[in-house]
C-alpha cells in the first residue's frame, strides 16, 4: 500500500509557521534573546556540523545569556571619549550657541511681524539683516560642531579598533578555536563602524535636541502659558509611542548585529571550504544554510527598520495635531482677547514644529544609539575575554637555549574532569629527534602546545636546559622555536617577505641562502617575479609542496634551537617529498626536533619515538626497539607494511 504523500502538507505547515514567526517576532517577550543564544552557542549551526560547515561553536552558551547593560556600555564608550574632553567641550559650546541662535530666529521673525510690519515701524531692513546674520551664524556653528565631532569620533574609533586588534593577540589559542573568524571580523569592522556612525551624529543631535526642547519650553511659557499647555498635550502620546517602539527595536537591533556576525562567519567558512563543499556535492545544503542565516538578518532588519520608521510618522501626525490646536486656539484668543498677537501665533507655530522636531530627532537618534550599543557590547565582550595567562612577575627572558627538554609528570585538561594528558614524563637531549606517534586525539599536538606554552600544564613541569619554562617569558621562549605545520600558512605579500617573517632583520642574501637550503630557490627563480612574486592570502597560486618548502625556509632563517614539525610531508607527491625530506634533514641538523607523524617511514631515524594512547605514554624507544616489542607501534608498523604491499 502506498504511503500518503505528506510533502505538500508539511510544506504548507512550514509556510504557515514561517509567516507566523515573521509577524510575531516584534511582539515576542518571553524569550527575547533565544535566537541570539542559539546563534552564539552554535545550536543554529548544528545541522551543518557534519559537513564541517558552520560548526565553530561561537561564544559559549553562558556568555550568550549574559544580560545586556546599556548604561554600562555607554559608560565604557565615554571612557574612550574622555581622552578628547576639550574638543568635546568645544563641540558643546557650539551646540549651545547653535541652539540659542536656532531659538532666536523664530522669535525675531515674530517680533518683526508684530513691530515692523503690522505697526510699520522703521528699521525693518536692519532687522532683516540681523535675522539673516543669526541664521548664518547658526549654520556656521553647526558646521564647526560637525567637523569637530567627526574628528573626535574617528580618533575614538581608531583607539577602540586598535585595542580590539591588540586584544586578539593577547587572547589564548583556545579562544580562536571556539569562534568563527567571520564573526570576529564582523566585530572588528561592522560593529565598530556602527559605533563610529552613531557618534558622528547621535552625540550632537541628542545634546542639541535636549537644549532646544528646554529653550523652547522656556520661551513658550514666557509668551503664552495657554498655548504652551496645548503644545504639551501631545507629549504623553509621543512618549507612549516611543516606549512601545524602543522596547522592540533595541532587541531587534541586537539580533540584527549578531545575526550579521553569524552570517559573516558562515560565508568566510564556506569560501575557505569550497573544495570540500564541491567534492561532497553539498552546494544545496550550504545555500540553504546561507538562506537561513540571511533570513534572520532580513527578518530582524525588516522589523527594526519598519518599527523605528513609525517614529517620524507618529511625530509628524502629532506635530500636525499640535499645529492645528495652536493656530485654532491662538486665532480665537487673538480675536477675543489681547493676550495673543499674530506674531505670537507665528512664533508658537514655528516653535511647535521645532518642539516636535527635537523629539523626533531624539527618537531617531535613540534607535541609532541602540544599534551602536548593540555593536559596542559585542566589541566589549571580546575586550573582556580572559587573556592568555600572564608571565609570572619574576619571569625573565630566555637568552640562550642548548636544547635539553624534560617533561616531568605533566597532566593537562581543557575542561574539569576530562584529562587530555596524564603523567607524561620523558627526557630529550639537545640535538635529538623525537617523534610522537598515536591515534587521532591521543594528545600529540597537545604536548607540543604545552612545550610552546600555548597552554599551561594542570600539574607537573616542563624543563628546558634544567629550568622550568614557567620561569621565562612566553615571547622569549617561542623565539627559540620554529614551527613547520601540516598546512603551512603564508601571508599576503611577496615570497621574500614570507621567508623573512622568520627573522625580520634578515638580509636578502640570508633569505636566498635559507631558500637554497630548503630546496626552494630553484622553483622560486622559475617564477616570473622570483622572490618578489606576490602571494595571495594563504599562498594561493602555488602548490602545497612549494608552500611547505617556503615554510621550511622560514624556519631555517629563524635559526631555532627547538624545531617542531607537525606532519610536514603529508599530502605531498613523491618527488616533492624527497626535496622536503632533504630540506628537513638540513633544518634538523644540530637542533632538538619534535616530529608529529602518521607516516612511520618518515621517523625511522628518530632518536626516540614516544607512543601515546588516550593521553598516556605507552611506549618509548627507537624504531628498531619498538618494532620488536608487542604494542601499538608494532601494530602500526605491520599495518603500514600490509598497505604498502
């Protein structure tokens, strides 16, 4: 019997659910940050984890639930602005002057109507010139305050962006393994630019609008309390409308910023993984993933802009109501009493327009400010992240390294109760080659990370030349090490610059010599521009083997005492592997070398082979010794021999 076709029904239900979600989003209060928590924790990306797409977990869930602190964020923004307080004072003075001139202009118009037009007094031309001068000075003050505020905002954002970039380099490696690069890039670009745009306009507008409101109220009360009361009738309606709008737009703007960060991370990841996506024919899945994230931005952005767009409509409607009341009641008072003149009505009509305009501006700038605060919070979250463990106060620079290394009962765990390395103990003499062997997840790379102090041991100690590495500064310790990784990373720039990255003060001749020793010189010279060949980000445009040779040259020019090789010959053709092996032999000569390898034929000459199983050292010995012993290493050797046969 055929099964019923529920596809159309399912799609209809999905369609109705999406429509309901679309229209109910601005009215959701019970879980206003649920979408944000989902994105930050990585739950929204779990569908693609199996593909290796969108799988970076983002900020930990407990951080995603962190309450929003608007005033605390504003206080921190002010801590950056405070460095330019004198310029801000000048801006405020211009704002006060401009506001006073703005209020004086309509008053002069009403005064001219009452005394120089209706009463036909002499001096009309002079008063018109004075009024024109007032408006010109007002325009000049507005120009000056804008120019000065732009300077302050750009300098502030420059400092904030510099602090954020510097913070990236103070954070531990574990921070970057849990976050998407695209999201971090979004914080450094989109969010900070949002802060800049807001400061350029919001600060001046908020100050000016506040002063304008105070001045208008004072002048209107002095002219006619009755007409002033009519103007105030619309204020409660304005504030109720603004409260309803801002309570929704603040959440929507935060959602929009965080959704944008998630989308940037997804795009960056998919662009980097195009080969894998195409190899597994997952284009449609990736496109659907993009649509989901893009829809979240569209949805939050649509409602944020739509609801905030109600503000000018609300203000204009209430402004028209206020204008009609003032003109109507003012005309009656002018006819029935002598308390209101035609000039007074003109002044009030202009002030009523100016009264609602600063309220309108305040409402609009409030929404802009909320958007900027959302971006600032994301930036400050990064600035508040725990830094890499600082060097001990008595830590000293490591001046010289012979190369003796000792691990003494070292334990390590990323999370409490989940040990990664347990009781690791072994000694390495200067100049020896040591290889780490074991299944994936056994702890090989973790041991290297502990040696280079990317992580700190939970227990035990690591010694170099008989002294605990914790006694030395991290920078000086790492300066005596060089890394050649499985996937060598090359920066955008010339080949010459990439090799010189190992030692920035190296001369061109030293770079050429390092390239010759690394067997890279011949292929470099065959390139059109030789050593001046521009490489794209990641070394696009040259082969994997050529990138590896450049990485070896970079390590050679650093002249390290300790060398770390992480599967440096994987995914390389036989001819290139021979060249790399020759270069590695030159590189390792006289140096203490640690090699992580899955291909056992590359480590047969190692002085010591350390076999790891589930974070514990199960065997230590040479290739010949371990090949004759029962254990994991012998099984690996026999397994590879069978594969080669």
